[in-house]
């Protein structure tokens, strides 16, 4: 086979059809006509001499050969994007794109400050922030779709050998309640008091929810006895619900600084219980590292932590030093004065 039996455009079309579930929606997403999409798929199937779609159902379903081509096609397109970004780097940060990933809390409350500081120094670099679950973010970093990410959960086991993970900071999760709550007048509440409260929480499969349950269990608290009255899918919604008197919740300290300053939420201390999780920076050491990503890791990240960060050598916290609390990231001079994301 002297010539490749497919083009990059055909791979993009295949990926769009698989994502959208139909030829028409794929055509709309690519801003081309449906007949043009159908013709490209027919040509691709003729060149490969295999069917790529089962056309019996209402939704376009990939055949086994289609799934195989899509898998390799994703990697090919990812490498093409990486190549373009490497060429853009020749302009020495006078352009290009930096793509950062984050889980919900860090993406909402920490990364905008970092990005604002980065944009002050490198205004010509376009910055994208992708906020997803830890698992999805880890896969995006592994596949080269994201340059680096700050996550609060564990890297999926199947990716731990592929990604470099650097402990970054300790994020404390506090129990918040309405200012008028009966327990808000107490300086410290007891563990038994938790069983009397009505909780508002993220979904049971969320990373933060799992961390909270694990820490509380280690502290001898029976999490199955906690009354979770409501599950919401955003930290902002949870804070609003608590402020409205609908219940209490565990929320990252970084997410409630403004509410505490305004005096609209009460942060309760629990006797002998501290809920912490470790934030980590992850990236793929085997992928091309753009100048924008290098500038962000070397110039911006160190200003929001007290840890010495060596992204070339550190695979774990080998020196045993304790990560700083996330609240410290907001109290140091640079972090406190950083502008919001543009």
C-alpha cells in the first residue's frame, strides 16, 4: 500500500459522526453539507474496503473496523495538533495556545487567578480552561488534548505510569451552615452533631464527595448515617442552597472566602476532625511541552504554592515535605492581587 487510504479530513469527519451520532449533525458541526460528508465516508469505505458504519438504526453506529480507525484517528489528529503547536512555538510566545485542565473547585476558584497572571505576561497566548472530572481530565492530559492540569482526585490506575503527578497543595474542606443555624453559635461542634444535620452534597461519584466520606470514615464517623437531603452538581448551587437555609455542606475553603468575608455563611469547626485533600499537577512527560506550558509551570505555578516544584525530576513528594494549605495560596501577595480571568 504505497498511498495512505485516508485523509485527515476523512478522519475529522469520522470523529464528528461518532461524536454527534448522525451524518447530518456531523455535517452541521463541520459547516459542510450532508452529501459532502456521505461522499467522504463512501470514499473512505471504498479505499479501505470495509464498512465503517452500521446503517440499519436511527443513530450512526460504528462497526468494529470503524472503532479501530477512530481509535487510531484520534491519536493521529492529536499528533497533528501537537505538531502545529510546536511550530507556533517558533514565534517565541508571540501566539499559540495553552490548554489547562482542572477539576471543578480548582477550575472555578484557583485557575482563573493563575490564568489572569499568565495573561498579564503573555497577552498574545490564547488560554483555554477545560473543567471536567478528574478521570476525564487525566485522560485528556494523557492523550495530549490538555497541556497540564490541577486535580484533586487520584489519577486512574491505568494512567499512573503515563502521567507525571506532582503534589501541589493541601485543600481543606470546611463544614458550612447558614448564619442562623442553631449550631452556628457554638465555637466547636461534636461529631455526634453531624448525624442531626441535613446535608447538601455533590453526586456520590464525585471526587470531593469520595474524599469527604473517606476522611470522615477514618475519623470514626459513620457516613451512612449522615442525612444527605439534596445532591447538586455545582459548588455555587450548594453554597446558595446552604445560604438559603436548606442544609449544611462540606466545601473547599477556597470556594467560600468571599461569603465568609461578607458574613453570609458560617464555617463550623468539628472536634478533632479536619477534612483535607491533596491537589496535584499532572502532565504527560512523553508529550511535546510547549513554551507556553513551560512558562506557566515555571513562572506561574510556583507563585501560588510554597513548595519547590521540579517538574522534570519529581514523580512524587519524595522529600516528605508537607504541601501548603490552599488557603495560603490566596493569602500570599501574588495570589491575593491576581486579577480574574479575562
